[in-house]
């Protein structure tokens, strides 16, 4: 009897120790996300789906207001990783102790230009000389407006881009007549359309084919001290992307709940997300060249930087 009790105690202790060691094995990481994007909800839903746990990662997401704020958080070590825009890659050359480690998304299919329902703007050509709201100065949304103007042959100021902050702030300014339109996401435009507050004029994914709309940053100290954690985080992220693509209904439901948007709006945006998402994080040299030139266009840098200061290919390949 005593020996049986001892065996039971031993087994219980072994199970407890195994559970404890498993819990201790998970690395807790803080991840900053730049602005409002459907894509960022995948980080949280990946925890619910268990994709991060397979790589012993426990993720805490920190929502931040734009690339500049996210890079400040990287500098202060408030976050370990950061999801931001392609133009955010220029901040490393300005002294931020973080560098891009993987391409997250390609052409900007998730962005549109929206206008008031009654606006006389019907086509792209009608945007010439109009005031279009963007998130912040030096942001990707600002660059998209300027790139559109450049491609149309209207010059840098052919469309007037005005940094106005959050989407709702831009919507209010549009309703009051202070803005003629806004650069916003597909899901936000779908919400506006459903509420008869705006309508889409142009999806920006076809504007520039070679581009990295979103990239993943890691603190350089983390790369140097714990490259295994960086590698596992990347595996966890791409496993999450694969899971969401394979379970679209789950992705729509969870993203809608997280963003407090209707499932119909998220459903309309999900295909655009899947179209632009990278499955392996590989770098596109043509996209890097385009981003490098955008840094000068946006005034982030005075001249184009050496390409090796924009990203590292230590963890993902470079496309031929």
C-alpha cells in the first residue's frame, strides 16, 4: 500500500515538474504593431489557435500609433519585435537599434482611397489637386498618395496629402469638407460603405507591384543575444499565417471581434490580406530598391542608404 502511494506521488510530481518545465520553456515576448490593421489581429488569434505555443512563444501585443511610435518603443526596449511598414526600414539608419528581419506583406492590396458618397470624385483622374488624408508625416499612406501623383505625371504636389491621424478623425474631416478623401484600409472602407459614410475610388495594390507593405522588425540586441528566439518567432508567425489561410472562417470571426467590425466587412478584406501576405518572409530586391527611394521622398533620410542597413537576410532568403 505504502509503495503504491509512493509511486502515485512520484508520478504526480513528475507530471507537475513536466508541466512546470513546459510553462517555463515558453518565451514571453512583447510585439508592437503600427497603426490599425486587420493583419495585426492574427497575432492574437494565433495564440487562440495555438500556433505560437508550438514554438514555445507567448505573445503580448502592444498597439502603437504609427511607425515612429513603434520605433520609439523598439529604442526603449518596450517591445522585442515590431510589425510596421516598409518605409519604417529607414529608421535603423537613423540610429534605431532594430532592423527588419522578414518581409510580411507585398503590394498594398489592403489600402484604398475613399471619398464621401456624394463626392464628385468618380475616377483616379478626379483626384488631381484634391486633399487626401493620410495617417502621419513620413508614413506609407503618405508615400502611396505621392507615388500615385508621380505615376500620373502630376508631380509631388499633384495630390495634397494631409497627415490627419486615426481613420475616424479623417472621416470627420472628410464629412466637414476639410478633406476630399482618405487613404484607409479595405475593411474600414467596407464599414464606411455599409454605413453610407464613404465609398471606395481606388484600391492601391495595383499602384506598385514590387513593394513590402509590412515588415517585421527585431531589436538588434535580441538578434545578437538570442537568434534562436528570433528564428522561432518567425516560424510562429508564418505558421499563424498558414493557419489563417487554411481556416478563413475562423480568421474572419476572430478579426471581426477584435476590430469590432462586421464579419461582412472583414470577409471583403480577408482575400486582399491573403493576396499580399508572404508565406516565407523572403526579401524582394526590387521592393527594397523602391522602399529605399521612398525614404528620400518622405524625408526620412537625405539620401538612399546602403541596402544592408535596411534589413538582414540572416533569417529569411532573398529572392533571385
